C-alpha cells in the first residue's frame, strides 16, 4: 500500500490521476456541449458605452430612479424615456405612453351588419 503524504493541496493529490471512462461519462461527454466563454469587450471597444464611467452610470441610474418615483407619485406608470442632444446637453425626457380609449379601439374593429 502507498503511503499518503500529508498537507497536500487538492491539485497535488490528484496530479497524474485520470478518471476511467464509463458508460455514463461517455454519454455525458458526447451530449453536453462545453460552454464557450464569451470574450468580454473593453469599454473602449463598445462605442455606446465608451464614455459611461462607473460613477456616471451610478449618477444616471439614481436620477432615472428619482424620475420613476416622481412619475409614480403623479400616477404615471407607463412611460417612455426619450433622449435628445441639444448643444452641450443630453436631455432625457419622460413621455407618458399613449393610453387607448374606447373610441380608438372600437374604430379599428370591423362592424358586422345584418341585412333584412
């Protein structure tokens, strides 16, 4: 019997050991594709996020949360945020989403009339 050394790490203990292939492991290796790790893009590579530093993302996120709370207090739940650029300013404007009224929905439905 081989004497087991003490104070070895897991990788040192398993060095040189290889699992024997069995029916179960062969099927798993064939059917389960290995996940491919996606290469992370740097912020400089993605032009849409190039100027958004973590501090700027946090401050914009806080401002949007405050806007959402203010709109909720006014009773506006469905809205869209429009982005505009004027001179040296980027303006985010909350626009309430259109609510369909009964006249708009009934005008789109076909009318069936019975003949006499």
